[in-house]
C-alpha cells in the first residue's frame, strides 16, 4: 500500500541525459518530500536548468526514472499535461502573455485547463495578486509593470493552478537589485506556508534562511548535498568550497 505521507512529491532515480556528446545530467538521484524546500546551486553550465526542465518533461531524459508522487512522469498527451499543470514553474524570464492583462494572465490557466468558472477564477486571481502585492496592477498589461512585479505575477499565475510543487529557475537573476527582495519575500512566504519547492538560485542568504536541503551541482552531477548551515560553513568537497569562495 502506498503511504502518501511518505511518498516523495518528486523523485529522480539514476537520471542521465546527453546533448549530443555532452553528458549534461549524470546519474542524478534526488528526492523532494512534501513541504520541503530544496535549493540547487552550482556554477553556470552545470545542468541546473536542464534538471529542472526534466521534472515536468520540458526536456526528455535518456535513462533513469522520474516519479511524481510515486508515479512515473507520463511521456505525452493529456496525462503529461495534467502533471505539468500540477508542477508550477517560474523562470528567469517571466514569460507572461504580453497582450493580456495581469488578471487574464492569472486566470487563463484555471479557466482553460482546470475549467474553473471565469468569475471564480477571477476572484481567486485577485486573492493571489493581493498575496504577492500586485492587486492594484490587475487591469494593466505586463509591460506597465516592473520586473519584480512581473515575476510576482508569474508566481501568482503558477499558484492559481494549485500546484503540488513549484520549480523556480533563477527567478531573481534578471531583476534589478532593488527588486530581488520583493520576489524572494514572496518565495519565503510560500515556503513558510508549506509549499514543496525546488529553487535554483545564487541568492545564498535566501538559501541559508529557507532551504531544508542544499544540493550542489557541477558538470552535470550532484557533488554534495546537505543541510544549509552545514553546507555553507563546512562544505565537504573542494569543488563546493571553491564555488562558495567565488560567489562571496
Ligand atoms: P545551468 O542552468 O546550470 O547553467 P544548463 O542546464 O542550462 O546549466 O546547461 C548545462 C549544459 O548543457 C551547458 O553546457 C549548456 O550549454 C548545455 N545545454 C543546455 N541546453 C542545451 C540544448 N538545448 N542543446 C545543447 N546543449 C545545451
Ligand atoms: Mg540555468
């Protein structure tokens, strides 16, 4: 019998992927438990984005297994679309629909995919926009908002789908410095509310404060993982130490 309390929300088993000759993911084993916040750090080009993208099959894998709540990630079709809808993804670029209002951006998914009645979707969207601090911008289009505001809309849009987990791939790295904290604060709030999260970030303050576990990747492999305090103060590998020194 499956014990859902024990089944990881996301599990990768011996995952390998190549881009031609490049072995971009090497025997990746990873579990993310319900309510856990996993932070992935590592040098540019180490495979962090590719790893995130395999989790909802924006990238295929060559071997290994990806399980969502214990079930293999579907390969295609409606079943895949359903799993994708359950795993929110927030990218470095906000990817909002430029010609739709902020409110529309947040309601489109629920209306079209979840078949939520429009009025209900709008009511829920306004609650979410309020939660991320941009409710006043609901009638505007994305270009009228700052980068930080747009990224908070992108988070609200993901939340509107009632995701089981959220993936964040460097959500603040395209933002002006003064806008980084307003986005991180929203993410801290989500973590505190118990959202299951995978976060690729260079924001070490955030990682120290919020992560339950830190994973360090280099050259397509997980080199080290551990509790944030332990990892940041006593990294076990020279590779991680060098990386931490380089970003200080
Ligand atoms: P990170 O997010 O850690 O910076 P990525 O996952 O984006 O790393 O990239 C890992 C490696 O895979 C890099 O060497 C990158 O150039 C390469 N790569 C990423 N996407 C592709 C692609 N679509 N085709 C070929 N190579 C790719
Ligand atoms: Mg990346």
